[in-house]
C-alpha cells in the first residue's frame, strides 16, 4: 500500500509531462503539414519536379517537366 503513495504522483507527473509535450508540438507546428512527407517519398530527390505530387494534391498548377532530348 505505501508504494501507491509514490506510484500515483509519479504517474500523474508522467501524464502531465506527456500532455505538455503534446501541446508544445501542436503549438510549434509539428502537425501543420501532414501531406508533404507522404508525397515526397514517391519522388527522387534529384528530380527538379519532385514536389509536383504535393503541388498537385494541394490544387496548384504544376508546370510540365522538361523532357530529355532523344539520342539519335
């Protein structure tokens, strides 16, 4: 029974810290853009239009990517 006198305040302290960290993350903008990471994984980093999927999903117009000249 005496262990409960220690464990309950410790548990309440852990919950309070978790709630503080959650509200800090929300206020600092950690959850503002949830779509870009999901779309950017589909494109290579070297591709100049690798953000085209993000722009397309958000409704922005995307300029067509330049095509490479054919080797003859």
